[in-house]
C-alpha cells in the first residue's frame, strides 16, 4: 500500500464537525453541512466523494454487531424473575459491545443440573459468562458449557463482594452469608480484567 493511499484512508474516517472538503469541490448532502466555505461531517463514518458528480457523502459506520450462535460473552444481570433473568451483554468474543444488547436467560439454560428457580442461579448486578443460543431478538443466552456462569457477584444482604466458597456457592466476606449462584470455573478472575479496565483495554 502506497504512502499516499494510507494517508487518504486515515483521513476518510470522520466524526461530527470534521472538515471533509471545501464547497468549491463538492456539493454536500444530508450527511454534511457547509460552514464558511468548508463542508463538515454531521456523522461518524467514512467519507465517500463522487468525483464525477462533485457530490460528497459520509457513510455511517455500522455499529450493529453480528451475533452468532455459540459466541461467548460477558453480561450484567439487570433483573431476575423465577423463570428468567434479563442480562445486558457488554462483551462478545472478548470485544466490547458499543451499545449493550439485552438478552434473556431462561432457567432451563442455567445449568446442567436441575435448578428450581433463577434465584439459585444469579442475582441483579452479577456478571455472567455465557454463550449465545438465539441470535434473533429477543436474544437468548445459556450458561451450559465450559466455564460459563457467574463470574462476579455481590452479597444479596449487604452488597459486599462475594468470594468463592465451593462450586455454586459463594460467601460474603463481610456478613459470612453463603449464597447460591451457578458459578463459572473462573469465578472471581474477571474482576480486574473486565469490570475495572474494560473502558480502556480495547482501545
Ligand atoms: Zn454480606
């Protein structure tokens, strides 16, 4: 790839307010606007000039994530009912999701062993490792699989961090209450690598 080409492709990605051309060269469309003789982008995207027609447009960058069955991810539990939990997906295949995707965990997908209700599986605020079982809306996730389950949890009673007690049971370091969860093998190991540094880790 030539140097000229590299420069051109770096400049072609713009954010709102970036200058993309001058008014003598191109006619702006609805994705950009004119200011003091310059054409500025109104959106985040790739600049696409039509040299023949002297028109310029910014093609928005698609931020839609393609989910696939079997993809693994990390999500935060929003609420829990007897049969289901609502989970916001924050990561898929180790990549941060630009906008969290809502998903449903059904109690039948919570564990290989029999669990009576979702309160034995997870609680609001927990972080889970899961796999995708349905990609269409509503997205469904499952905890059945290698190293899937709760990875971070807080005490139901006092809100303190829970620590591993034995598989599927966690203990509060503050009030000593032992609580049921469907735990992942890597319980506790994602605390620092995910929730605390996810903001800048993938940049
Ligand atoms: Zn506690």
